[in-house]
C-alpha cells in the first residue's frame, strides 16, 4: 500500500497511507482486550473521534507526504494501588473468550476448565498472559487449572513498567493450583507418536450397564489429557491413541482400524464411544460403522465451533505470516517452556515462506532434543 502511494505521488496523483496504532471503541481491542485503557505494545488505543480528526488533518496537509502515522504512546507510570483497570480488563477479556457476557457471574473458586475453556481458548489466554503480564505457563493444562481468584491476584500484583525499567522478566507461576495439574507438564519429545494404541485410563469393578467407555484422542494423537477426567467416571475407560500403525488416508480408514481394536477388547455391544476435539469426528464415523452403539459422547467436537474460533483468531493478524508465526510459536510452547516470545515471533515472521518458518521451528526442537 505504501509503495503504491509513493508511486502515485511521483505521478502527480493523490495518495495517502496512514499507519495507525491500535484503534479504540470498536474492533479487536474492545472485543478481546477489554477497554480503551489497555496498553498494547507501549501504545494506547486511539479513540474514533481522534482518528476522524487526524484523517481530516492529514487530508488537508500542504506538504506532499505519501506516508504518515498516528498512534498514542502510553505513559510509563507505576500503577497506583487503587487502580483496577488491568484487573477489569483481564477478567472481562477472559469472560469474552469463554463466551460469558457478565464477568461478575464467574465464581472466584471456579477454574477456567470448570467454565468451559477449550484448547483454542487456552492458546488465547496463554498469549494474553505472556504479552501483557510477562507470565509464562508450560502448557494448556496449567491454564485450565487457574481460578478466577488467582487471575485477580495476578492483576493486583501486575504493574506497568516505569521509565527506568526497560527489561521484562518472564515469570513462571508456581502455586498450589498449578501443582494440582497432571504430572505430565510437557510432551515427551523423544516419543512424538504414542507407542500404545489402547491405554487403560480408569478401571473400576462397579456394576454398570455399559462394559467400557472408549475415548478417541484429539489432534495431538494421545489421550493423557483425558486421564484425570476418566478417573472421575464410574466406568472402565480405555483411551485410543494414534500410533505409527494407524492409517492416515481418511477418517473412514482410521475409524475402521480403531473398530478392530475396540472389538478385540469388547467383542459385543452395546458400545460407549467418546471423542475429544478432533477425536469427535472419528467417534462419529465409528458410530456410523459399528453396530450397537449405546451412546456417543462428543467433547468440544463441533467443527463449526472450531472453525469459528480459528477464524476469529486469524482476524487478529494483518498478514498471514504473523498468524503462521503465532501458530508455530504456540506449537513450540507445548514442548519448550520459557521461550523468548518476541524474538521467536519476529524470527518466524521475517522468514520468506511458511515452509521456511516450519523448518525454523523444527530446528528449534532439534536443538533441544536432537531429533536428527
């Protein structure tokens, strides 16, 4: 756009490109970050009235300058003890991500998992905590175990950098809430694909009209994140994982392969099948192919739901390269905690293609565990 404006000026034609900072009152800032007082990259959102006045000023300028910019620098002041702006912003932002219209209805003791936080929402909150509060969490499990009370404590302890402070410290939350999470905080990088196709997640001798529950893995291929849920169910639960032997030609082929393994454990119906996220799609196909399905349990499995959230997430980025960089960074964070977010995102976005970004991410993983 800027180059076009420059060329038009050279050709004695009208052209003006305005490089804006964050825009207030409408759009992403209000919908996702809470208020017009939210600090974004050291700037404050510029109100719509100010934007319109600025446009009028630039259009009437006497000099032929093709490219101009307008943004509002945030004051670098220590937050006062009585300020509640950050707290309101964070809680309301999280309520927006969760689809809760009134943030005050959320119980202080409720965890984000209790409030229905899914994997995509976890990524949004993870990036929000890193970018705005310099807090790094190892994985989505820790995010889901955060309570509203703990998030308000984070707000009250956070502050805006002073003029004498230029460095940002990345802090890892260590508290009783995150310690309640599963003992597996990171994936095993030496075993990206599970070795066992079927794992026992919960065993019970209690009588039940169903023999077993079979839970299908999400896109990650393993079911470890479903272990805690399974152990709270009054039924024997088996998790089905994606091993190297599973055909990846189609959903139908995957479902047919899993059915063979299910029948080996439970030869006759009725069958109780469940699927989490991507696994819900496979579970539906299993229900179509396998007779005597008693119940089908789908956890966060709506394709429309995922597509909607993915679309909303992508609209936050002006260019595809930034969206691709953010996705790859979120992927790396599953395996490597405490990455230098700004550096990694910048390095990824500056590469010429998605393939180059993918290779760069693979090289970072290789440096950690020497995949080879």
